[in-house]
């Protein structure tokens, strides 16, 4: 009985602390950055690294690009989108920022699929569309990052860059 009472009192202290000056956005942001986004960050890094290894200055040929997209980049981005959609967020402020990430990642995945389609069809117009989409996604992901750092600063949360 004493143990149950102690648990109840201890729980009430935390609830009261939340009522008298706690910062739910700070708590949510800390959970978001330190726990919820941990796997998503790894998946994004793997996808981006794989894409950089087959594009731009590292482009070798269409077949290498196609294989990289179908075997590594697109599957990692698909997992990333799934992971982003499973993230648990409690506050509207963090949710709004997270939605920007989801939108950017979604556009990026569609662009990568368009590159794959362009290679299959040998259609340079699709490559141009995909590049425009990638630029749009990059803007959204930069906006996400900027807003995340701004919110963190507002709530006295330090995020490693």
C-alpha cells in the first residue's frame, strides 16, 4: 500500500511540475530529437549517402544509377517515410515542423522514383522534372532544419549540428 501511495504521490509531483511552469514543447522537442527521430536520421543519411555515391560527380552510367536507386536509395527513402509517419509527437509546434520534413521527404522520394522512370524510359524531360522536385524538396528540408533550430533556441534546447 505504501508503495502504491508513493507511486501516486511521485506521479502527482510530475503532473504538478508540468502545471507550474513546465515546458511541454521543450519536453516534446527533446523526445523528438533524442528518441523519435533517431532511426529516421539514420535512414535519411543512408539514402543520401547512397544517392550521392551514384549521382553528380560520382555518376558512372545509367545502369549503375538505376541499380543504386532500386536497391538502396528508394528502399531507404521508403523506410524513411514510414518511420517519419510513425513518429510520436505531442505538441502542435513540433508537429508543424515535422510535417515540413514529411512533405520534403515525400517530394524527394517521388523525385527519385521519377529519376528511375526516366532511366527506364530514357526520357531527359523526366530528369529535368525530377531535378526541379529535388530542388523543391531541398528547400523544404532546409526550412525544416531552420524552424527546428529556431524552436529549439526558443525553448532552450541545444541540438548538435
